[in-house]
């Protein structure tokens, strides 16, 4: 501020009223920065300035100084944290629960040891071979039926075979090769 001016009315909230009010501070001047005045020394100069100034020395000292600003901001931050922390903690717990559910959906974790990895690979290959054998021999195993094995037409397993039978035998005498068989019979055969 220029010499001869003061911010008393502003600091007291008479010109503009703020909910949290104003705190007047005296920053280091450019010359103080050039002279490398420490922050501690600058605070001492600020206290001396406000204590000896004709206008500011008559004001409540709680409205002046970097120390009071620090105290006020600390209280504001504490209050903000106090009211927002429970919501943040709830959000963290929800995200952790959601992540745990995602991990559980992915199945058991991958083994670390080479022998365990080999055993997992061996089990997967064996499972594939068994499923392949069952498919070739016409055995249906509900445990080995996976969601997502539907063909592009939307049919899977027995429904696709039954559909193929309908189309194949429709050409001959308009007959239906599946008239004698229920869906359960076809599913068991598959």
C-alpha cells in the first residue's frame, strides 16, 4: 500500500464483509527479499510494524499478522477435514470393497513358484482335453458349460444342433427329424 493509506475498514469487514473475515499481514518487500531477510526476521518486523503503526496499533491484534493468519487457516483446515474425512473414509472403504469384489471375480491369484505355475498350466490343459473329448463323444457336462460360449447366431450347444437338424431335414419331405425328441433328450445326448 502507498504511504498514508491504511486497510483498517477492510480488515474490520466494514467495506466488504466476508464470512471468515480478513487478517492483515505485511509481506516482505522486494528489498527484504534481495537482502535475504529470513522469514523469522520478517515476522519480527511485521509485529513491530503493526505494534507501532498509528492506525493498526489501535486495532484488535487478532486481526493482524501472519501468526494469526496461520492460526485461523489451521482452524479452518481442521474443521474442513473434520467434516469431510468421514465421507472420504466411506468412499475409500467402498472402493476397497469394490476392488476386493473385482479380485474375487478374477479368481485365485496366479502362483509365484514355477512348479505351481506348471501345475496350473497342466490342470488347464487337462480340463481343455477333457472338455474336447466330451464334446466329441457327445457327453454333456453342465459344470464344464461356460457362459459366453454362444455362437454368433445367439444359439449354443443343443439349441444349435437342434436348429441344424431342423434345417437339414426340412429339405426332405418337409419332415422334422426332432419330432420324437424333447429338448431334454437332445441336451442329455449332447
